C-alpha cells in the first residue's frame, strides 16, 4: 500500500510540474541584457525651490522659477514670518484680492499670502510675471519671485 501511495504522489507531482512547464507559469530568470521588458514609469513630482527667512531677510532675495513651480519659504530667523504678496498691507498684487477678501475666504488658495504667522509656507506660482513679496510682520524684509 505504501508503494502505491508513493507512486500516486510522484505521478501527481509530475503532472503538476508538467502543467506549469507547458503553460508557461514557471518563469526563467532574466538576464541583465534583456531589454524586452521596461520598468513602469512614474510621473516626476513638480519641482520646488526654497527661500529661507533669516535674521537678515529672505535668502535668496530674488528667485526665478518656472510657471507651476512651488516655492517653500522656511523661517530660520527666530522672529515671526508671514509671507505675503506686495503691497503691504493689502497683499493684493498677485491675486487682485485684498487681505480681507482672500484670507479665510474662497480665494485663499489662489492668493500669494500666508494669511497667518508660521514656520513654513509654500505657494505654487501659476502666473508668469515678477512678483514682489514681504514679511507682513516686518514689511521692510522683501523679496522677488520671477515666474517665467
């Protein structure tokens, strides 16, 4: 009986192995020279640039970016930072809306205005042009973003 059981198990294993061999389910290892398969591509993330707010002001004070790029403002000054579009105190130049219209309102995401103090602020520039900005808490600290 043991001999019969072993023969059946071996027969089943041979059948299963033959099935996988003939159906192509077993993959042969590929060589590094095989170029028939390409790796999937992933979209590249949008670029971002950084402006640091220091005790001496914004560094760099002027930055050129491409339309659609994000600028990240990071406060390393030890003082408060509230990045806002020119002109102080309305912050209306970039979006065409005043501080009271865009902070907390429907235009908040399209205005170049941090709308409150913070450690960092990021903004994606969708309009070409030269955009001046300042620290709302220290209006003499200014900078320029040139969007091409």
